C-alpha cells in the first residue's frame, strides 16, 4: 500500500527542516507521496521538487492557508496546486502581510506578563521573516524555560482566552477555496478535530465549505486521537467529501508527529488522491 503524507512544514514557514531535508527525511521514513504545505507560502516547492526527483518520492505541491470563519481561525490545505499561479500567489502575499503585525502584538502581550524580548526571540527562530508564527513564539518560550513543551506552551499562553493570544483577520473561507481552485488544486479542511466549535457548528462549516467548492477533509492527522478518526470519517461520508491524511510534521521530536507514521484511512472513505490520480 502506498504511504501518503499530505500535510507537513519546512523552514519556508514554521518547520525546522529545509524543504530538501524534509523530503529526504520523508523518503527515509518510507513516505512515497508527500505534500509540502507551508503556511501561506509556496517558496519551498522548487527545492522540495529537486529533492523529490533525486529520492524518487512523488511530491504534491501544496499550501496551508489561514482563514477566519466567524470568530474562528481555520486552516485550509490546497493540494496539487500550481505554485506559480498568480491568483494564488497574490492571495498568499496578502495573507502573509498581517503576520508580522500580529507577531509584534503577541510580543507586546507577552511583555506585559514580564516576558521580555519575545518578538525578537521568535523572529530569530524564523528563517522566513514574513512568517513569524505562534510556533516560533512557542519555541522561544520553551528555550527560555518558561514552558516545558509545545502542548503546555499553547495551553498556557497562545490559544484564545490566554495571555499572549492575539486575534487576527485572515482570508475568508471563500477566498481561500477560490485561490486554490484558480491554481488547479483541491481544497481540504485541515485537522478539523482542533477546532473547538461543537458538532452543530462543524456541520454548518462543512456545509458551507462544500457549497464553496471544498473537496476534502483531513480524517487521519497528527493531532487526531484514535477516537476522532471515525467521527471525521463519518462526516466525510455524510458531506460527500474526500478524505485526506497528513502528519502536520514540523520538526523531529516536536509534538510527537513523525512523517508517514499514520494509520490508514477507514475503508468507507474516498481518498483525496483520487482527485488527481
């Protein structure tokens, strides 16, 4: 059975491995089809493509777009996109434009708690200075000994309702789906189990996503528990969405997610790769 991993990150956004090293690690772990899906960024695709050609791994060009839906931040993955498409590139540039300002505001909030230099520390950890993310702040806080690990730092500082959280208006759901379509790709709702919105609102989201042209939902991801997999498999069937699979890998040993180390999709699901194979 082919091993797919259709969600991961490199130093082009908030991963710790270069696109080349990420692809080589995926190949070493047995991944045969990999999608590089950096946050609001496509600059790593060319380097990843060269490494994929060397290793024999098949690379799917991808991206993870930050979206504001109501008062909730969502992530929409675009798979099999044209990384040179002008509509998608323009949209991603627009989405990245607010990241630096948000990062400064996070630094200010943490400074009010007595944690000085957080913006500068997070910035130093970000290879792409246009993409200073909460992950970079989390790594800074861990390095400073303020938090033990990723899970604890997000829980204490960087999620809604906690000091250090800063709201931001990202792309609309419609815009994200349209940008992906313009680039010839398919739109997938990323890690739905992370959104604390309840079953009724989740169904409303999936209905709207499907109406706008969304094609898939991540059923097996690095952040889904075994109990969540059948829940989102059932929703995929209910809303006639294809099922995707991805580790959401960022770095070795970070968050317990390794490339390609995922359970198989439930048999009742239609795999997302049928959309382009």
